[in-house]
C-alpha cells in the first residue's frame, strides 16, 4: 500500500488510512482547506482526475457560474426563491400551506442558491417543477426531485391513504404489501370506479400467455 500521509491533492491534505475499502482500494481520511474532514479512496486520490476537495470546490465553481452566466434570471432561481418564500415568509399567500404547517427548507438551501443547484442540478425542462417525495417533510436533497405535473399528480395519488380491514396505508405501501403495481390500484379506483375493498382484495389476473404474472389485462 502506497503511503499517502501528508500528500496534498488540490484542497485535500491526506491524514491517515482507514479500515474501509472501496472497490478493493484503501480509503484515506483527509482534511480539506475549508476545514472539513472527508474520506477518499486511494484510487480517487491518485487517478489522472483526482478528487480535489470535500465538495466545496464544486460548489464554488457553481457559485462562479451563477454570477458569470446570470442564473439570477433563470427559472431555477425563481423556483428557489418561491420555495423559500412559501416556507419562510409569513406574508406569502401560500405560507399557510407550507411554513405554517411545518414544511421547512434545509439550512444549506435556505442560505445558498448555489448549493441548491449543486444538489438538484438544472431544471430538465420547462415542464418540470420541484416536488417533495414525502409531503409531510420539507425541502432538502433527499426529499426533492424535478418532476413533471403528470408525475406529481401520480405521486400525490400514490401517497393517498386508504383504509382496509382496519389498517391505514398509502397506495404505494398497499402496492408493496400486495405485490401489485401502484398504477394498477389507481386504475381500479380512478378509472374503473372500484371501491377500496374490491381494489385491495382482488388479486392480479395473471398473463395467461406466458404465466409470468407480469400483466393484468383486466384490473
């Protein structure tokens, strides 16, 4: 094992090896110039394009791009401002549906547009909006995605709670429990007009042609 102790790579100073391995490569502890301690594999420290920071270098680059390329006029910046206003400004018209109900914005995003872009990336298209995967939780990297209105509508329905035999679960949880696609359950209720009892108690009709059970021709 090559001794990397004390080696300087970009903003990182290698401190010591750890017991961890990533793809058979030794993981080293390193300190970034910004003061953050991080772990990087030997492979990523010695490659032709090595890891050079704890992540702050990437964020600093984005900050520079935000200024250089005028992202303050971008749709992403408008989405970011709107998100903060809904959750943090009591005078905003939608605050009662967000901030007043405990929906928050993580501190990284609330204080830094560049960090928001670093985590979320640019908006894929004008049809995409910022969506929370769990509607009871706030805005953060883990809970947010760019999604189309169609996807949002489907996810909202998948998060609708249905009660069956004294138990309450959201549609996606019922689907997992019953091993039935969420789309099948939603089709039964919203397109075929089935009640919840029939929807959750009727097994999927197997595909008679190949017996795989992957297709339900009649929900």
